[in-house]
C-alpha cells in the first residue's frame, strides 16, 4: 500500500526490530538486495517498485546535523522514506507521517502500534484495517 512520498517513522528501543521491519518493507517494495542497518551510513538507498530510502538518525542530534543529510532531496524523489530514531531530528522532518511503534522483543512476540499523522496516512490506515479485517485479522486496540 505504500505510495510515492510516504514517510514512515520506525520507533522503538534498541533492538526493538526497526531494521528488521525495514527489511520487510523493502521486500514488499520488491527490493532484492540486502537491506543492512544504516546506523553508520545514515541513509541507504534501494531500488524496488518505488525507491526505498532507509535512514537511521541514532547518531544525529537536532535539526542542524539533520541539515547535512539533504533530506528534502529524498522527500522529492517519489520514494518511500523509512527512518529509525526519527525523534532525534524531528524538527527537520515533515509532521505528516505514519508512525510505527515496536514494543517487546524479549521473545518473538512484538506489539506494533500504527499512528497516522495527517489525513493521507489516516486514509491508509483505514485501508489497511479493511484489508486485515477481510483477511480475518482482528484489531485488538
Ligand atoms: N519480528 C521479529 N521476530 C523475531 N526476531 C526479531 C524480529 N524483529 C527483530 N528481531 C531480532 O531482534 C534483533 C534486533 O532487531 P533490529 O536490528 O531490527 O532492531 P532495531 O530496532 O533496528 O535496533 P537498533 O535500535 O539498534 O537499530 C535482531 O537480532 C533481529 O533478528
Ligand atoms: Mg536498527
């Protein structure tokens, strides 16, 4: 369901599964090269059905450091932009985004909470709920 220009915040503590989820998103976008953690490279770019930009702001603090990333260029390239530790550079990012919070991780069980910021993503969540419901999944909160 991802569309050109989508921005996803992957949130959760160290080891929550953000990079792993990014790998799943990449698979869904048809990327067929390895998706590695961008902790040191800050942004990695992959080619799929849409361009997939995978960023990690863990080592950044504040809008000034974020400016070095040239984020605006990425936002304008019609890809999907997924970022770990976005809260470190929140001031440099658009407010509208899909927020994905991962919790748990001591075993294979994880809770995923999706929050839409902006109408664009609210519609997408409705669409996702319908798809999940028709596939027999129940929304438990
Ligand atoms: N859904 C899952 N089921 C089972 N294991 C998982 C799942 N998601 C992640 N893991 C495992 O948890 C570990 C940490 O995952 P990952 O690197 O994706 O976390 P992260 O949130 O990106 O961490 P960081 O904050 O350091 O970037 C890895 O060993 C990974 O294989
Ligand atoms: Mg990671």
